[in-house]
């Protein structure tokens, strides 16, 4: 009996899916999905212009969010696309008036297309225009609140359910410091292990912690002037959920940097903590500075901030972290590297040098990877005087002391993703890429030797080294200690040498168990799935001009939510790992990819709506002709 119930339930599911697909094609929902997606794209730029003009959202904040979104999909060189967006938004004052009308029109057009599609599926008449207008006005009020609420829940879920990762490491005076993305700091030595949840030690409501600067003018804003349109109330709120990414250690002085402009520091070895928040003054508001990198010097701190389009270097004093100098860059830069002859700031195929600890900078120096301006993640100098660059797609190239540019072969294909490079003047160099394998160089980075150290099921995010050991940290709470034993020569069957391989001694390693990491990831996606399911269920029940039962709306939205979350997961993994997207075509691949995501999402929603309609009218479900007979389906597909 249970087997028969399961069989009947499975057969009923096949009948429902095939009937929904037939109705989907018969109702012409492919064309209606195109209309909805087109209406959404049509109103995007006017909406951004109105937000820049009338809301407390500035161009830089939009650029930062777009740069983060593209980086999540492996598209790191977003400068050209951001330039196009900035040129449009720079005319916000001129187009905002017309843009407001166009936004109202496009928003009305979008909701009208959605309502027409929903009513068409449920065979419902259109609502009266006065009633439509009331619904549209209400949606303009409710939707932003709903989006902000969903965004807040998503951020909380990322902080609480994502498996923690070690994003930065530092080895100083016999102690290894490990920084988690959540702000938890560990200190490990031979004698003890200490852990601190730094954010719990801070009073986020403490006064006089904000430091303000004006990036465009290169000016420090110590106070808000009386004639300014900004007031202290314009200062954005400070959240207790922060994404940390950088750690600096110098004796008893510790400093941690979050992406949202927060520097948390301690001058007594971590016993007490304080913070400063850095805000950039723009045309319309104060926004948190997006901290890209920092370098800790004996008496000051050099901080690189950016908005995806243009970067600014701040020089801070060590005692109180006050801003003592502001240096606007001409474009976007990503990294700071401290070399014996100065501080280097690396960007897309270029870098600049400061020989006075960040107060003044040289002109732009070309460092392109062939004919491609690859984003420079770090810069090093070997014992021969060569400059060695690490790019965002896992490439390494050199400018030799005699003026040559070398491109050493590291892997068979580019490794888009996380990577790191360590190069010392008097020892071997180490490189790790997105494939998890560590490679070794004994000639200053000119050639690289594969090793037997290959880490699976973990993305290496951070590194540190002592005189004898290499420390690697990454996702799933991974931390490992390794020591280079030597290099062996490999021979073929005839005894001829065919290559070399570096050998590593494995020291202590720890990580979350795969089961625990998978469980946390499952909880994270379940929460995202629940949010999407709830929103779609409310939409399926409220938008059609019919009394849709909760059961019908729940079942249809369940299918759509499952497909949307699964689609985004698979799409993100494929695109972020693919070397044929950003690495090959550049940032403009984001435009068609965005359209694919939008159109696919709308089509999935409309297919779930057909399921809701059939659940509302089960008499319309027909026996599946193809899904019940796999041979017919295979014949159709062939």
C-alpha cells in the first residue's frame, strides 16, 4: 500500500508538470516573460538616476554594490562598465525630472505586464483602472520595504550560517594570528590558544568615532560646515554585522579592517579594543568607505579605499587613527604592496609608487599582461631585482631588471578565483591558485614547479610564513601548517628526466568536517529558499484577479522557489569558475549574463504560476504522454 501511494504520487507529479508545460506553451508565456524582462530593463537606468537625485543613494554606493555583485561571479575588472554607468548617473540632475515620469511609467508597465500575465494564466478579467492605480501606488510603498527586509535577512543569514573562513593570517614573534570574516580573532602560539570575538567588545554607539574625507577633492572633513547640506544625522548607521578582510600586526598593536569602512584596533595586544569608521563625503550623502587593502607602518597606517571606479589612499596616524593625508587616484586600484623601495598600489595593468610612506605618488607605470590590463592582486621583488606581479586570473608575470617582460607558465589553463603569491629575496617562492595546488619557485618566480601539496574541498584565502613553515587558511575554517622538504626530479620509463616536483611535509591541519560545512551551507540555502518561497506565495495569491487558494499558491511558488535557488547556485558556480567569461570576454559579459538571469527567473516564476492554476483547477490536469513513457520522451528529444 505505501509503495502504491508513492507510485501514484509520483505519477501525479509527472502529470502536473507535463500539463503545466503544455499550458505554459499554449498561453504564450515565453513571449510574456520577454515583455516582463524588457519592462524591468527599460526602467533600470531611470530608476538609478532618480535614486541618485532624490534618495539618499549616491553614485559611488551604486558603483560599489555593482562591483561586489560582479566580483561574486568572477568578474573583477569592472572599471569600464562602471565608467559607462557613472557617465549616465552624472547627468542625474538633468534627467531626473524626465526620469521620474519614466520610472513611474516603467514601474506601471512592469506591474501591468505581470498582472496581465497572471490574469491570463488564471483566465481572470482585468481590474478596473482606478483599482489598478491603487494597487500600483501601494506596491511602490511596500516593495522597497520588502526588498530592504529581504536584504537584511540575507545579510544576517550570510553572517550566521555561512561556514566561517580565515580571510587573513599574520605570523609575528612566534604567534600566528588568524582573522575570520566575522571578526573573530585567534592567536596561536606554542604555549596557548586565545580567541576573541572582537565585535562584542565594541560599543558601536560611542561618539566621535567617525572620520570623514572627501575623495574627489582630496580633503579631510573634520566637521560638517554650517553651509553644508549634510548634517550629523546623514551619517549612515553602523551595523554589528561586518565583513572583515584585512589584518595587521605590529608588536602589541593589532588592526582589523572591514569592507564597510571600519578599522578595529588594539594597542595592548588585544586586551581592549576601539574602532574608527571612515566615511566618504559625496555629492548627496556620507557613505562608508570601501576598504580594499592596508599596510601597517611603524608610525602610521596606509589604507586603500575605493568605489569600483576610483580609489583613494588614506594615510592615518597610529596613535588615534586620524586621517593626516588624502590622495585621490586617477582610477580604480585593488592592492597595496610594501617593497624595500616603497609602497606599490596595483590596479588594472598599472601601478604607482610612493617612496615617502604614502604621502605622494609617482605617475602611472604600465604593467599589463600582454595586451590585457589584468587586475594586479600583489606586487613583489625578487633577489634579482625583478618585479613580480600576481593577476586576478591566476597569472604571474615579471618585469626583469634589464627591461624584459616574462610570462612564466604555471598551469595549463587560467585559474580564475582566489590566489596568493609569497616571494622572499633569500628563499623559495610559493604560489597557490584556485585549483588548490601549491607551486614552488627557486629562481625568484621565473619558473614554477608543481608540488605534492594539493588541497581539495577548500578555497585558500590567506597565507603567512615563518622561517621554516608555510601557513595556509581558507574556507570551511581550514588552517594548515606545511614545510618544504625538497625538490625531486621525475623520470620516465626509460630513465630520462621529464620534470620536477616539490615535496612538502604536512604539519597540523584543522577544518570543519565536510558534513558540518555541508550542513551549514544547507541551512543557508534553506533560509534563502524560505524567503523566496514566501515572497512568491504572496505574489501568486495577491496579484491575479481571482481568489487563489493558499494551497495552490503555496505549491506553485514552492516549485518556482526551488528552481530559482537551484538555478542561482548552479549559475554562480559555473560562471565564477569559468575561464571563458570574464577572463576571455571581459566585463561586458556581465550584460548578456544579467539578461539571461533576469529572463530565466521570470520564466521560472510564470511556470510555477501555471502549476498554481492547475492546482486550483485539478480537472485540467491530463495524463502525461511523454513523462510517463521515457522512450517517447527520448524519441522526442532525439
